[in-house]
C-alpha cells in the first residue's frame, strides 16, 4: 500500500522539477526593445505590380522625408482588397522590412534580417490612403527572429509616410 501512495508523490515531484527547469530556461531571456523611424517613399501605381484586387510593392524607406536621403530599409509586400465599410476600403497587407545593416556589420539588423508585418490598411472610398495607419510586427528572420511590436504610419506629404516602429526581441 505504501508503494502505490508513493507513485503519485513521485509523479508530482517530477512535475514540479520539470516546471522549475522550464522556468529556469525561460529566465535566461533578456528582452531588448528597439525603436526606429524611417520615411517610406510610396511608389506610384505605375511602379507597382497590380493584379485583380491587389498589388505587390517594394518601397524605399529613407532617413528623412526626402527621397534622395540615405536608404535605411526596404518595405516589400502585397496587399489585397478585403472589404468595405460605409466610408473606407479595407485592405489586408502582408509585408517585410529589410534593413540596411544599421549596427555593427553582421549585427541584429544585418545578414538580410527582416521584420514581418501584418495589417489592415484603410483607404477612402476614392482610394486615398488615410493619414494614419498601424501595422503589427509579427516576427522576423535571422537576428530579428521572434520580434513583436508595432509600426505607426503617418502621412507626411504626398506619398511619404513617417514610420515609427517599436519592437522587442528576446536575446
């Protein structure tokens, strides 16, 4: 009888030990937060590959709102019409951001590391982008794998958006 009572006790101890090991393994992670500001130079429709109800795009992201300023990143992706409300068109956007190596060569932003984003992009019923948009950062590759955060897009002028991003990584 004593032996059958010790089996649940042993199983309980093993579960507690396993949970302790998982907590210890997770505590080695240090979360580091990154912020960036770039200016996305939206291409004209003639420079974008258009297909029914969607587009594939690649836009430069520069240091300032002037298109000829230093290149900091490239935004690439696709979007497609998702639906409509009384006042707006709703587009689904899936994109990635490829940064120029901003830190030390081969650092977090180097070696073709990318951030992946997902958003609903809104336009007026006349297909004019709204002045403010938000995208979720839902992951990344290489040094940016596991990234999570947001990017706020604010129309500055014409087809130029200020992109203020903040994301975290577990290092």
